[in-house]
DNA sequence: ATCAATCCTGACCGATTGGTCAAGATAAGC
DNA sequence: GCTTATCTTGACCAATCGGTCAGGATTGAT
C-alpha cells in the first residue's frame, strides 16, 4: 500500500534514458490503439503490453495503473486539441477563420486518428473522465466562439445561424473521417484515404458549410 | 458440445409466453445500453443481467451467448435503419428528399440513441461484425443515391458536389447528437435535449446543408 | 571496484470473465 | 394425476483481468 514513487529522472537522460523514452512512447502508442478500439473497459493491459513488445509488468512499472495510463492519453489528446485553438477576434475574416477551423480540425483527425477515436469512445461511454473538461474549459471556449459568430451575423458577414449548432456541425463532419473510418473505407471501397482524398473532403466541407451559412468574405461585404 | 436447441414455442404463446417476451425485451434493452456504453469487449453479461433484473444464467438461456446477443442487437439496429431507406427517384424534388433524409435520420438517432451508440462503437472498433454489410448492402445503397444526386446536379437542381461526401456529411451531423450526447449536453449545459431543441437542430441542418449544396426546389428551377 | 539507484520481469494474488450443467420449479397436454 | 417440455438458477469451470512484489540485472557516480 506504500506509494510507489514515479521514477524521477533528474539527470543523465542520455544513455539509457533513451530506452525509457522509447518504451514510454511505444506503450502510449499501443495503448492509444487498444483503448480506441475497445474502450476503457474492453482494453486489456496484456494486449497493450504485447503490442508494445514488453511484458505486462513493465507497462505497469512505467504507467502505474490502467486508469493512470488512460488519463494520460486523454490529457495528451486534449493538449493536441488545445494547441490548435488559437484566439480569434470579431475583426477577423469569417471565411478565413471558418476555413482554418475546418482545416485544422480535419488535420488533427488525420494526424491522430487513434487519439480521435479514443476521445470518441470516451464520449460514447458517457464521458466519465472528461465531464469536467466538457462543462468547463471546452464550454467556455465554445461560448466565446459563439459570441463572435453572432457578432459576425449582426454585421451581415454571415447568416444568423445558431453558432453552437454550427460548431457541432463542423466537429461532427470532420471527426467522422477518423471515428467512422471503417465505414468510410467500406463504402468507398478504398483501403486508405489518400492525402488527395482528404484535401478534396476538406474543400467540400469548407464550400458547403461556408455557403450554407451565407458567409461572405470581408472583401465583398458591400455586394451582398 | 451438443447443440442447445433454441426453445421453439409453437403454440400457447399466451400465458407464460408473455413472460418470455417481457424478459427478452428487458434483456435486449439492457444489453443495448451496456454494449453502447462499453463496447463489445467491455460489456459484461453480469452487468446486463443485473440491469435486466435477472440472473446471468437466465440471460444465457435466452440468448445463447454474448456474441449471439450482440449480433442480434446489431441486426435489430440494421433493420430499423433499413426501414427508413425508401426508394427515391430522379423525378423527386431534391429539397424534399434531402430534408426527409435529414429528418428521418435525426429521428432514428433520437428514438434509438442506445442503438445508435451501439452502432458507433462497432464502427469505432473497426466494424469486425459489420464489414460485410458496409461493403455490401450499404455500399450499394449509397452508390444508388449518389447516382441520383449526380443526375440532379446535371439538371441544375443542385451544385455538383461529390454525393458520397454529402451523404457522409448528413450521417455525421445527425448521428452526432446521439453518439456525442454527453459532449453536447456538457457544453450546452442542458440535462436533456427537448423535442423543441431537436426540431431546431433539424431545421438548422436542413437549412445549412440544402443552401450549402445550392439545392433549388423543383418549383423555382427556371429562376436560377 | 564498489555501492546505491533504477530498471526489469516471472510468479503470484483475489476478482471477474463467458459459459456449462444438473437439478428443481413451473406449466401444458392428455 | 401423470408425463413431457419448458423455464429458472446456484454452483462451478478454466481463462483472463488489473495489480503486487521480491529479487535479479543494469546502470551511473565515485
């Protein structure tokens, strides 16, 4: 019952510190795959350990517990997410902002499909570990964006659509290609989605959503 | 290893047949909840049995095996899905068809949120039980719709957008409110989505998607 | 070379997993 | 009232679960 100290590596990170780093990376990658595929309960440390090429004990040595490993993965994904949430202002061009919004979200789903699916599985299961984040940080972020969208609408730069539903629309449409990849591939008959496919999808979503919201570029504001 | 016959109830379904029916319904409902929340691997028969108010042995008596129960639930959900896939023709009005498409998909997600999440969890896990369905039946269905959308575009009734991406857009946007319910509620601060909320969301999606695809009603075809 | 800290892992733990089975309870047909 | 088929369930099984721990291997500083 004594607390096992997390190994603190103050110095000498070269040498075998490289092993540690590689092992941790391998474990995190394997765990992300397994948790994404089977959810928190359905994932087994044995499975994760095998995919990481390590004995199960070693996984626990590095990560402490299944729960801790899972939370660490969630936090890593939230960090990736926050990294692309730069501030926007009412003065920005709606078309540019929305396109950048769609594009960056699409890139995130593409660059980290397993993390995206891990997040999806967490929400699907009722978000037991993320409820605070959703109704706290993320909620504030959404509210802030929503207010800007409304101001754009007041200035006639876009239709007066409900900004929160708009954000959900963009999230769902972009996340779909990571979370439902199996469905997309099965229906299209492709084995993978190429960069060109993703580019076409991004362009399609941008076009439909911007047009659908009546977004006018700042340049042709006069010509309604 | 002898095959356990599925109890065949040829006659006398009244009387205690009602018990059977009620038990089966209860088990299926409980199983849908548990599988949706935790995925196939993460769900436990013990949990399902408790939620159904029956001993675990009884669940196995009715359903045979975990795998069989899961497949039965998937098939029930596919049946619900197929029930609203009525045929459409090039002669139909694109605006009407697309709105009905969005609306019926939205209603399905609302009426059977657990089933929707069960389906989502299956796809998230790589669709191990549904791959044939996806690359078979469903693919054909999508291709057929896609061809009609293209013909509408040729006739100038809508923009020449890629019809498959359009179908995915509608699927993702509507399914989002069931699958990511926890996120939607957390961010909006609501406890549930009311009928009025759903109606507003449906109207929003219809408006944005139809406008975004440049759908013109058959009536004002002349006035482009 | 020595010593202490860190790393690594096989053996093991109680709990839980999906599934089996035998035996008792219940109901229907004659 | 008896027989037969269906229903119900606690006891039980091997396998796997997350986690612990002792102790050997490895490493870096001196």
